[in-house]
């Protein structure tokens, strides 16, 4: 059985910073030096993926229970305008990446979007984020 690892494209990943104790860091460096991993990042990504695999069923059940969208969700100006015309409101709930298109005005976003809950990353213009500031959780 062969495993093909999908490499994230630029924009498909977010940079995070973690603090590790010197002993943990030293052990990581030892494993890298011994050739078990290409570098520190390789070990950390592998460890995170292993933990996510262990908890995959829990994640799946919570996503279903909370009615969350999983993956990449993009909200276009046309979609938001259609909601506005129909008098509908939007609750954005995403695990992954939620993006509001660059051509969405702050006024349109404020008129249509009730709340934004994103576990992962939320991309929108600074003006849209400011208009939604009290609604982003």
C-alpha cells in the first residue's frame, strides 16, 4: 500500500507558533539528526496528523452535531446579494478556511452575515472584518 502525501499549496496552510520545553526540543532534534524526520516541522506535522487521526471520529461527530462546514468555504458577492434580496441571513460556521470575496462591501457583509465562527482561518478584507467585528467568534 502506498501513501501519497498532499503538500499544501500557498494559501492552503497557516503558520503557527508553538513553545516547547528544551528537553522536548532536544529530543526532536535528536530524531531529526538520526534521520527519522527530515526536520522539526516534519515531526510536528506528523505528530499533529497522528493525533487528528486518533480523534477523527470525535471531530466527525462534533461537526455533524454543530452543523459545521468542513473544508474551504468561499462566500461571493453574488451569493450574499441573493441572500439580501431574499431577506435571508447567514451564520458562517466552518472548520477549515472561510473566505469572503474581496469585492464584498462592508455594508453588504454587515447586512447579511449574523455571525462568523471559524475554527481554522478566516480571510476577508480588513474593512469587512471591521464591519463584522462584534459577530466574529
